C-alpha cells in the first residue's frame, strides 16, 4: 500500500526555531513554485459563475501541480456552490491559511442534500503554488470575504457565514458590521494562536520569507507557507481581538473546537465563546475529555456545550486535531478508506519513519505522542453526523429543537 506523507508543522515550530540572526539573514528559493505569479488573483468578481470562470483560468495558468491528475487538483481548489435551486437559506464558507475549498467538501455536500444552498470561495494566494502567498495580506482576505458575503446576501433570503481556522476569523470580523448574517458556523476558529511568537510574524515577514519549505504532495492545500501568509493570519487575530475589546456579538453561533488543538489557544476560544457571544442560540461542540475551564468560571454552561469524547481506542484515536473537525470518515482523501497519511506529526524521526513505512498507527493532533504508539494526524471527525445535525438545527427552523444536544 502506498502511503503519502505531508510535512506540515504548526506556527511555533516554523518560527520559534529561528534565531534573530536567522531572521535577518537572506533566503533564496529557486524553484518556480516558490515564486509569485506575475498576474493578480481575481478578486471582487460577480456574479459567482463569472468569479468561478476567472478563478479557474487563474488556477489553470498558475498552478504547480503536485500529482498526476491536474483536472482533479483544479476541482479541489476551485470555489464552488451546490443547492443552487434553493434561495431560502444560504451558507458561505471560507477556508483557512494554506487550505482550499476542498476542506468543506463533506460539510457542503451534507448541507446541500438537506436543502441548504452552500457557496465556497478561494482566498487570494491559494490554489496555485506556495509562491503566491508572498503577496497576500489580511486586508485582501477580509475584503474578499466581505465582498462575497455581500454578493451572496442578494441571492438568498437568510444568510449564514462559516469559516475554518483563519476563515473563521474573517467571517466573525464581518459579522460585527453585517446585520444580514443570521448565524456563524465556526470550525476550529483561530481566534488566538497557542504561541506568543506568532505575534511577531507581521514584523518579520520581509526578513525571513520561508519559515518552512516542504515537499508539495497534497492536492488540497500547501505544505509550505510563506511568512506573509502567517502575518496575514496574525493580523486577522489582531483585527478580531480589537473588535472583541469594543463589543460583543449578538448572533447565533455554532463552534467546533478540538481540545488538544496544537495551533489554537482553545482556552481563549472557549472563554470568548462564553463571554463575547450573547445570543441564546449558541453551541460549543468541544472535542475532548474535560469541560473547558474559564477565567472566573467553573466551566462553560452545560446547556451551551456538547462534550464529545475523543479518546476512542476502538478507532485508535487519542485526540482530535485542528483539521479533523471538518471531514467525514468517508472523505476520499482524508477518510478511513484513504491511504493518505500525515506522518510528520511532531514525534521522533524514528517513529515518523515507522509511520511512513506503513506500521500500524494511532491518530491525534500535531505533537501528540506517547511511549506505546506511533502517531499520524487525525484527519476525520468521528462525530461528523452530529456536527451536521447541529448545523441543520441552527439553519433550519423545523429542526431547531435538536440544537446543541
């Protein structure tokens, strides 16, 4: 059996290991995949079919293909929509740093099968090659998110906004000033990085351009990310936290958080779920073993929280990961039947090689390890059906009684 591996480390590993001397040094990356495209990514384009056409033309011209099926790679990275005949309820979904619309493959399909219209977008700098992250900015991503939400609002009666990781930051910022947003769907929201060093990224992005350079072998996302991408993420955090200091959000929200997320400060996320979202229609799906503890509080109110245990020995799972919340067990790339395996998971080189060689593994987030097992990244959500039930309960009035159960 052929095993594919991705070398992807969280922000702390990519940045903290570099000394100040290294940050000031010059780097040169000669491969064309690490150079920015000459033309500009299409932004602010409507209607949606014209936007799709321009993005497809861009990807076809600029993508550095990593596999033997270019058509499949283009499809994975394309913005798309389903449930087009429905104009009642719409959900716009925004992906995370280095990712693609494919990250919503399972969520979108499930919602469209249940009468919800879903639209996904591709953030500038994504879908082609890591070099196109050299010219991105937070404001560019926020402007495109705002534009696409405003465009979709004109086509549906009720609009929900959803996002994964950085995308969750972008749609939350939009919701502060957009009364048209009926609710938020937030998957592993990256409201604060787990590591302080991420705050430095906006100030060193021109000094240390490539904190990690890895083999590109994942058709659905980049393995290498330029520092301007990390800086744009951190600026999305700064923008969001500035708004939270000023006001709360009275908008319904469904939030899904992996307790052992290696990227996100989940304590801060849980605290802000509790204190910054004031709607009675809010729910936190907490994937872990212990209730989140809050400053000055015993825990999040149990009526607003569903605890989903992730120590599942029958599935060889120890904990949820940042990315696993989005995918079903049947996902073609990330599900249980796929031979795709992420072995670079913060463990020893010896265990990583055993994982690559095809040894039986357990699954968890980056950095999770123990003495008895070899680990790979967990890439699917064993509670995916429950996730969809809650999304539908938030977005469809006839199912509202099933929310947060």
